[in-house]
C-alpha cells in the first residue's frame, strides 16, 4: 500500500465553498477506490496524506496535481506501508487559521494523537505550528 504526503499552496482567495467542494469530491472519490487520509488547511497551505492501493493513490494524485485551486505541490514523503494511519477516514479534514477557527495547533495535536506513525504525526504538528497564524 502506498502512502504519500505533500504540501501545496492554495490559489489566492480560494472561496470557502471551493474548499467544501474539494472535501466533498475527495470523500466521494476516495471512498470508492479505497483511499484514506487527512487534509489540513492552514493559512494558504495545504498538507495532505493519501494512502491506499498504489494505483488508486497514483490516480488520485494525478488529478490533484492538475487542480488549479492550488499550486507548488511538493512531495514530503512517499513510501510503502503495511497498515493505514487513517483507516476510518475517506478524507479527514481540518480547516485552520484560514477560517479563523480554533487554534490550528491544538486541533492538529488532537487529530494526530491517535497515529501510530510518530514521524507522520510530527509532520502535521510542525505544519500546524508554522501555519497556525499564517494569513
Ligand atoms: C488540496 C486538494 C486536495 C484534494 N484531495 C483530493 C482527494 O483526496 N481525492 C480526490 O478525489 N480529489 C481531491 N481533490 C480534488 C481533485 O483535484 C479533483 O478536483 C477531483 O478529484 C475531481 O473529481 P470530481 O469530478 O469527482 O470532483 C483535491 C484538490 C485539492 C485542491
């Protein structure tokens, strides 16, 4: 099973409704092909982990990479894993400072507290720390 993590930059002034649309299609498509993961939006940055059957993750990534709602996609990690970290989430989602919601860092801390992969947890916590107050 393939697990990949990337970071990207949202298109300027991406409307909240577009984020909703991304999440809706993610949950629908991912559930259909056995992809799970987590998407965190902090300021204008996205951090997403995708995991599942190799071909399904690759096909999902190929669509995501050409999505004009974000750019500058940088892969942070890409590896074979035996077990899922987000088995029960077709796409968990946390909206951060962009929406002026609760402190991104504490939200992400609680989200990743359940992960057995501590490196992955640290990646999300680092992201939250950097972007919690980003505009
Ligand atoms: C940051 C970001 C994350 C996304 N994550 C996913 C995802 O996990 N799964 C997915 O199918 N589409 C995801 N998308 C949307 C895809 O780029 C694409 O718009 C969508 O898969 C098209 O399918 P649809 O026609 O069913 O909406 C994401 C887009 C963005 C900007």
